[in-house]
C-alpha cells in the first residue's frame, strides 16, 4: 500500500487536489488553519493534524497549497512549521503561487534541514482541480522530479519540469500576468459589444471562433449568462479570488522591477485589480472585473 502524503491548505484548490490524491489511493494527512475547513475534509477519510509540524512528523512527502507569501513562510518556517519536525530526505512540494524569490529562500531553509523543496505552482482553476487536469510548473533538483511527478499526475494532466528551484514560479507569474490582461480585455470587449446592442452569448460565440479567442473568453467567460459552471454564473463566488490575482500581479511587478523588464499592461492590470479590492470585489472571483466595469460606467 502507498505511504501517506501530507497536504496543507484545503481551500478552493487544495480541497479538490487532496481529494484526487485520496482517489488515487494515497492516504492523506492534512492540515488547514481553519478548523471548519478541516472538519468538512475529515469526512473524506483524511487524517487531520494539529499543525504543519505534526504533518511533517507523519509524512515524508508534503504538498502545500496556501494563499500567499506570509502563509507559506508560516507553514514552512513558523514556530509550528514543517521544518520543526521534518524528516531528512523529505520531499516538500509547494503549489502556492508565491513568486521565484521566496521559493528560493524556502528551498534554502529546507535544504539546511536535509529536506528537498520543489516549487510546483498550478494553472487551471477550480474546475481543473476537481477534474484532476491541472498544469503543474515544476522547479527544483531534476533528480527529484520523477518523485514529485508521481504525486502531481494524480492531480494534473500536464506536469512540466521548468528548471532549477523558482522557475516553476517564474512560469506561473508570467502566465497569470497574461491571464489578468486577457480577462480585463475580454470583459471590456464583451461590455462594449453589449452596449452596441449585441447579444452576449452570440458575441462570445463569435469571439471564440475568431482571433480574439482566449481562455477568458472560451472557458471562463466573465459575463453572467454566457456559460454555465463558471464563477460568473454564480455571482462570482468561488473560483480565483480578486485578492489572489492582485497578489500575482504584485509578484509580476516585483519580478519585472528585479529584471528591469517593461510590463506596461501587467502594471495597469495590477492597478485595476487593486482598485477592485478597494471597492468590495476582494473576495469575488477575478472575472468580476466585468461587473466592476459595468458599475464604473454608470457613475
Ligand atoms: P484559498 O484561499 O481558497 O485556500 C487557501 C487555504 O489555505 C485556506 O483554506 C486557508 O485557510 C489555508 N491557510 C492559510 N494560511 C494557512 C496556514 N498558515 N496554515 C494552514 N493553512 C492555511 O486559495 P486557493 O484559491 O486554494 O489558492 C491557493 C493558491 O493557489 C494561491 O497561491 C493561488 O494564487 C493559487 N492558485 C489558485 C487558483 C484558483 O483558481 N483558485 C488557480 C491557480 C493557482
């Protein structure tokens, strides 16, 4: 039988990801900082621990799926963090989006304790997390990639080795910057079309057979009523929070500053998402930029 896998962070993404590990026959040893989330998850048959350190005591392969940098630092290096009780030779895979710089720092701390850290951020959203067809972008020591891949293929259909530690994060930050830009663009185009008298469903169909087609238009359309099973069909609940997208654009901005790279549209997108956070959209899915544009125009 398979040895247990630790899973820390059972939110929108972590919950369905950990369930897919269970489905593939891996016993899961889990922790989340919110007791309610743990309680809900206990029904799946997973064993719930009291802290990340306790998870590390029971499992020598751990996946973390946390919101952002402070949470990841707490879970790895905090007083009750993984590194407090980590076993030598453990494989620690972080799938949170936290950017290359902090990933590299965490990898150094893990190495000091004799553990291997890999960054493996994901793309695909909650639907792909449920379906088990996420894309994983993996950075770290190449000899450990096969061991990481064994677990990640339970949750994703594409597991791509990117290079040394931090390169998975680099790929992810670039992807999400582009995603933010296409989501705002799709919302703008859809809104303009509606104001010109087009039926939004028809316009989406036309975009999706034309050169404007993108994931934001054909898989995650931001306009309510165009598609089913997406956050826009559910008052922008669930999905990928506006705060998280704002965080990712901040990581892109930091990386761009660090490498002296111009990202004019990335920067503008960052500011648009910042305004949304300040105006009550923080907890809604990031496709609510459509609603934000509609409200702005009525002022
Ligand atoms: P989420 O906020 O829904 O879930 C994060 C979970 O981590 C929560 O349950 C929270 O309680 C838990 N947590 C926070 N601090 C903790 C701590 N110190 N110890 C233990 N648990 C802690 O976020 P999410 O949507 O699942 O996203 C997780 C990561 O994946 C983020 O970095 C996000 O940018 C990235 N991501 C999200 C999506 C998406 O569509 N939601 C897609 C790709 C990548």
